[in-house]
C-alpha cells in the first residue's frame, strides 16, 4: 500500500493543523542534511513500504516533541485525479518543549489552581510523548 499522500502537523495546545515543508531523505543520503537550520524544526517520518512495522516520527529539534502519529481520512482526497494515490493523511501530533525554570521567585505568583492546571497539562503531554509510538491512537492500515 502507498503511504498517505498528505501530511499535516499539530502543535499542542493549539488545535490548528499546519502544512509542513516536506523533504525526502533516503537511507543512503548524508544524515547531516537533516540537521535543522536556525529557526527550523525537523521531524523525521520513518516509513518503509516494504516493512510491516508501522511508521514512526521523531523530532531532532530540541524545542519540539512528537506525541503521536495518526492516519485519518483526507476529506476531498478521493476526488484526486491519480487513482493510485492513498486518500488518507498522516497527522503528526507535537508539543513545544518548555525550558523555563520552575523557580517561583523568577516571576509573578500564580494562583494554586493555575499552577495545578499547568502541572496536569504538562503531565498529560509528557505521558503522550512517553507512550508514543508504543500505543498509537489509530493504527496504520497495513497492506
């Protein structure tokens, strides 16, 4: 089966879908070509059409963490002219890694409810990142 034709990204907590710039990189290409340039985030989607293993995604940019990879129907893709095109899409779920000190003296005091809500949100994102790719939200359809 051909891989999904479309690839979109989400960056939590924003629910918006983003269209990434896609560069194909093959096993015999120089791995240094993957290194991110300034202000660039690089995600590596590993897909081998000859392997029964599901595809995986990882970030090689420190400020971005991958929390999941979903395969869903792409609305309107079935109307495309190419009948060999897979009318599904990859959605790469990511979150921005925060590198802020936890010292309360460095900023204003927040109400305990706000601090607890931030703690729960960060723990949920961390849990999703640690569980990926062991428990995908929607399995990749095999051949």
